[in-house]
């Protein structure tokens, strides 16, 4: 067989089920074989097809940008994995090989397939038979076979039995050797993956950063509610406001303290306190003001809302006239078209986890409306608005981590319908999230075994795929996270080894590790944090 590097794409009729269009080569219209991508837009092609094209042209057939054989790139890991998992008929299907094999195992299968054509070894024959039938053909069916000696047939039969036993022993030895070779190859591949991981992550996020900067040029996107709150400001000219939460001093106190953290200077200063001590509350930014909702004070839940108006001097928190529909904690909120969206949480009125999505008008008479019911109740989950749709991720369905979920659902405000999405990489609750373009980044949390995590995962809303970012320096449950352009900042939280945390760490998209920053004044878990640009 010719080497696959010099062939066009696979015929899509060989595959089980329908193959997605984004896995087809736009030149030969076959399923990608040994794919390569253009350097800017990552349009994929078969290596053979794009190499032939580039002999007569120096542009990408799709985006028409400059392209040469030297600037072709390997495809992203997820594309390789998706192609590898497709199921395809064997090259010798028409010779009788049944079923399907994964595309990633095709070459290995074809090299050992019993339906491969081979020529009879008897002199003068030349008949082509299947590999698995060659021996019986040469020995019993071929007209050019050496005739058996009838006078010594018993001896010949004994010899044949001995030869068969020897062949079986050799086959067993070959199988053992093959398994050992495969194990060694797998170990070598794993080691190579580990060595290449840092470089691959850095390159990938550098490309993504460039693309997103073009997309968001001239805009300032706020991850707490999706509201544009003014012209873009440099990341080092923004403050983070952290408020409320739980801390360990004085018998696990609930806080009403507020502090402002400047990432550039690494300083934290006190701001006016909230009217109520709150933990497990939810917050967002609306028209440049900070809104905090619900939570509990260690004894009872709250339906009260208060606002910090950033353009009022001196700064002070004021109670909002509207209220949540019920007393809630462990919920989440965001803003859509001048309405506050309230998602899930623990319903203190009914003493159970809520499956409701409400909207509260932020203008008089502050009416409340039930929008939808989620497919399952959730608390300690997270919700983000991306492209005008509400994505709800993870959480727990009861008060126990063992009932954690990896489920993701999306609510369409226009169609007023809720649908399931591909799941997260694992069940997780008590995490924090930020949005970066069409990606939701899930930070920390805990799994179903009550283990606190330092995982940082990118969830792609368009594909449902998950990709890992470098891990946090500290495991964190109940931390707060914000994003300023392409810098993620994570504050506080808790883990079993260190207890309550006042530590702060940051990550710039495209880097290979998190950076430790000076800590907050207070240790905080289940607090809130938002980004406020300076006037």
C-alpha cells in the first residue's frame, strides 16, 4: 500500500454514520488524512492535497491568506483526537473483512489483517488469496502443491502437528513481544506529550489571544453580567472589589467587610462595609454599580439586595427597593437587558435546592417573573451569559458534594427554552467562572469525592469540548474569580491543607503558570468579587 502521507482523504462512505463537515478536506472532499492547517485561521486540509495545491499557489484555498509548505502547521490536539475516534471500514472490506475499526488504529489493523491479499508461494501457481487462507491453499487446495507421500502419511501427519505446535508457540511469542513493544511505545508517547505540553499550551493561547483581541478591539467586556460599562481600560488601571464571605476568626464569622484590591500595585484598602453580613451571596455589575443579592448570615437566608454606587461620594451601600422572589443562598445572578436573572440556589422558604430561573426588573415596580425550570435543581453552580444566551454549569443537586453534577444547560432568552449541552470534564461544584470570548473558564471547586481542586478548565460553548489550563498554585473551593481583558485573578477560598485563604493569584492567557500576588486583608471563602474600572 502507498504511504498515507501521499494519499488524498478517506472516502466518507467508509465511515460509520455521517462524518461532520468540519472533518472534511475542502480540496478533495474526503475525510482528512494526515491533516495540516493554515497558519492563521487553522483551516484543515489533507497533507497530500494542500502540498499539491501549494505547488501552484502560495495562498490558503479557504481564507486566501499567505501560505507555504514551510508555514503549514500540525492541527490542534482536539481535531486529531476527533479524527482518531471515527470508525472506518478496513481497507480490505471488499475482500471480506467485517466491521469497523477506529481510524487511529486503522494502519495497525491493516498491517495485520487476515483479509490482505497475498500470492501463493507454490512454484507455478501465482494465485492471490487472503492472508489467513494462504497456508490451507498452499497445502491442500493449490494444484501446484507438492503431492503427499501416501506410504509415509502417518509420519507426515506427525510432522504437520509438530509444525503447527511450533507455529502456535511462535505466534504466542510474537504476541507477547508485540504487547511489550506497544507498552514501550505508549510510555514514550506519554513522555513526549508531557515534554511538549508547555510549548503547545503557550502557542495555542498566543493564537487565541491574538484572535480575541481583534474580536474585542475597542470594547470592555465585564464577566459579571455581560454589560459593557465604559471604554476599555488597561488591566493595570482597574480595581477589584471583594466583599462578604466567611472567615475563620471568632468562630467562623460571616463578614460584611469590603476591600479594594489593585492588581498593579498589589495593595488592598478598606471600603465602606455592607449593611448586612453575607456569605454564599451572588453579585454582578450593572451600569457601573455593584449589586449583591441574597446569601445568609450563618442563621437564616436573605432576599435583600443592596447596591454600591461607584459614582457617589462618599461611597456607601444602599438597600435596593426590589427583593429576590424567595430567600436564597448558593445561587448565581447576572444581568440581561436591564433585568436581573436569578439562577437556582438554596431556597430557604421551602428548605430545598431550587431549579428556578427568575428575572427581576431593575426599574420600578421591580416585578418578578419565573422564566424557566432547569432540568435539575442546582446550588453552588455558576452561570454566564455568552452571545446572548445563559449557560449554567455544574453545582450540586442537594447539600452534599456526592450529588455533584457535570451537567451544562443553556437558556435561550428569545425562544424561552432550556436545552442540555455537552457535559463538563467531571462533576464540579463550588467553583468560580469567567468568560473569555466564546469560552467559559472553570476555576477550582470540589469534585464528587469532596476533594478540593486546583483545576482550571476551558469549556468551549460552540463544541462542548474542554481543555486544561495550567493548574492553580492553591486548591480553592468557594473562591472568587474575575477577568480583566486576558488576565484572570482568583481570590480567597478554602482547602483542607491551608484552611481559609487570603491569597491572590493571577494568570495571563498564553502563559504557562499562575503568579502569586500579595494577599487580601481578610481570609475569605464564599465571598464575591467584581471588577470596577476607574473613572
